[in-house]
C-alpha cells in the first residue's frame, strides 16, 4: 500500500524529525483515505422526469363575408369570376357558425364550410404549455395534410376578450362557455393542470385567414401552438372547401323548352312542362327568375297592340324538393331583366312581406318562403316551377321565340 511504503522510506538518521514526519504522514494518510473513499463511492442523480406538454384549442370562429362590420373595415370582397361580383348579405343562419340574430353587422353563416377568394376566416385560439406561458413562442394557422403554416397568429388580451367579447361573440359566450372548459385538463406525470383558462400556462391568439386564388379544394385547417421546450401541438382540424365550383343544373321535366297550349284570347293556360333547377354543388345559391318578351318567328302578330307578347303576361310558382320542402302559394310575374338597376342583387328578404327582393328587376325563385332560406337553393335542393300564361285580348299569332332568364348568386 502507498501508506506502508511511505513509512518504510524513513531513515534512522532522521530521528529528530521522525515524529514530525510521522505526524505529517498521518495527515497524509487521512487525506489519502478520504480521496480513495470519494473515488470509489457511487453517485445518485437528483432531478425531475421532464415530460413537457402543449395543446392548442379553437375557442370561437367568425367569418367575414360581404365586408362584415365585425372585421373593422378589413372585410372580404367575394370574387367568383363571372358568376357574380360584390356580395349578398343573407338573413338566414344555420347552426354552429356564430351568433344568430338578424340585422346589420351580424355574423353571416352558411350551411357548409366553404370560402371564396377575398373572404376571411377568423379563429380565436388558446394554447397551453405545461412549462408555463413564458415558454410559448408563437401560434399559426396551418393548412392541408402537410400542415403548411399560412397565417401567423397575434396574441390577444384575455381580460379584454372576456370583458368585451370577440368579433360578434358576446363576452358571456366566451368566458362562461368556452374559457371555463378550454383548454382541457392536461396531465403531466403525477400532476394535473385543470381545465379552463389559466394565465400561468395559457395564451389567447387571434388568427385571420384571407382566402387567396391559389387555395382550392377540401383542405383541413389547424391551429398550431409552438413552445420553446414543449415543442408544437395542433388543434383538431376543421375542413373548409376553398373556391368551390358553383353548379346549377337547369332543365325541364321533358327535356323540351317551356311551352303553352293554344288558348282563347283573354283566357289563362298553364305550361305543358315545368322548369327544373337543381343545386349540384356545395355552394348555397340564391336564384331569381325572369325572361324576355315573346315574338313570332314567322308571320304577323298582334298581342294586344304590338307584335310582341310581353313577358309580364307570364307568371311562375315553384315547389322545393317536389313540394316536400316548400310550395309557393304566390304567382309572380316573369319580368324583363333591367340591367340599369343600380340595386343589383345585393339583398335578401328579411321577412316574407318585404318587397325588396328583386335582382336586376326580376323576381326571386320563392317570394314567401321557405324560412329562413327563401330563394336560396342549398346543396342537393331542387326547384320545380310551373308557368301560367294569360293571353291578352286580342292575341293573334304564334309567339314561339323567347327565353327564360335565371339569375344566380353564390352566398
């Protein structure tokens, strides 16, 4: 051993210093013993089993269709090419898409989740980080199966949202409903972070997506929360159809043009076939029905004072889904299209007795209902329309040249 060798090396001639050396050697021996003990001893680590967590949740959604006032002037301008320009502000509002109340500025909703170029989807999201809110770095809206980040979200003040509400949602709807249950409980090891907003762990974000021309098809949309230590997490996806096709199938019950039987002057006759209009696409479509005057392809005519049978002598009434959805009780005139009409097609009836339902001078497909869609055809719906002709007196000739005009607007 090293200590024995140390004592063995003392000489007899050093007797006067031996005691001192022995004492010194004893100190060295103790020191060495302590060193040997430290080197040989085991170590036991101390720390936490770190398993950080992060989650992202959608609190509310709001939509800017037709420059909704809730978007502070940044509202959308619908662009569907030749089908329409500008916007329609419909009254109807199916479930699950915002506050349901008629009037200016209310959130506009659709039967299906679709959006056109220029329109906006806003999301109020909450992100939870088990390492604490200070660890949160960012939030994004991510799109598609590859979860491509398309919008950076902006942190918003939780107290302000709870006090003032958010883009059409009341403060009660947010603080009493959503932020009491979101985020959900998070379990980290042997501990839990309880459900409901907690400023120690959570942050609110607002994310606004503006649809662009290059967005098309059925794509999922996620909220992505990004933490420093905790990593990333995604909300459950919600799928939207971007810039969907607008498909309205128009025909007749026998495949021929609308025709009327011969009738005596001053008498009424009904069409021998019916017009059919079917919405075969995802987009909700408002429909108006008009026509041109009827003229004779050959020979002279007089009906009643000219060679033209005015389209106002023709009326129509339609059924929805073969009468299972609605049967219109009011006959409406087949009017000429008025391209000088400055009102265009920008309004929908708010109540059945309102008269401002025309589109460029022609009447809506349904005048009195069905509530709340009125003259809209949603996905899969079809209308079947009868026509009634009142022959003027006199009415001489065969008036076989004319057209029905169907005007449509995407909602």
